[in-house]
C-alpha cells in the first residue's frame, strides 16, 4: 500500500479553539447590538456582559418625558427589556421574550442616567427566568422587571462546525 504524507498518527488535525463562556457572551452582545436599532436609537450602552447577565445604561432625554414631566414608562420598560434580551442571549442560542412584567417604583427624570441590570435566575431546557433592576444615578430603584425567555432555533454565529 502506498502512503502519501506522514503516517496517520502524526497528521495534525485542524481543531478550532472553543470560545470561553465570557468570549461567547461578548461576541453575542456585539452582534446583537449591531442589529438592535431600538437600543442604539435610544443611545443605550452595554456596561457589562457575562453569561446570563447584562448591564445597560440610558440617559433620560426631554423627548422621553410624559405629561407629568417624568420618564415615560415605555422607555424604562424598553431599557429593562433590552438588558433582559442581552442577558438571555449570552449562550449563542437565539432566545426571545415569552412574557415580561414590570413594576414602577419611582420616576425617572430628565438628564438622569438609568441603569438596568439583568440577572439570570434559572435556565432549564428552553425556558429561562431573569430579573432586571432599573436604578437611577444615585442608586434609587426605579423599576423591577421580570422576563421569561424561550430559546428558539438558531445561533448568533456559527460555532464548532454548527450552523447558525
């Protein structure tokens, strides 16, 4: 039998290094933000991302104020929902909201920087539960949000030979 090339045991295989969980979370966040016109349009910034966690900020502008002169609840909800979305999409699996609820505790005011911190409580099968706390610049809790997620088919990027 004629052999071409080195013996089998000496052939090098091309092995792609697996991403760390942190690197995966960061790559997912980057790709999502590039496509997230709503979050970018409200000038949201990702301050922290890690598996199952995300912290985003948004400054309340005059255009976000309601008839009472406070930040409209829809903008606060959007900030919390974006933090929730970034947190539950840190595993390179497309994940969407299944249900959300919010409780408003204090008003946001013009010029204030709001911070939404999302934390994963549970992820079982295709379902997840995340809590988001929205605070103002002085640390006062503005709102509490709970999001239930559902993983669907697909990935944010191809990884380890899997297709997205």
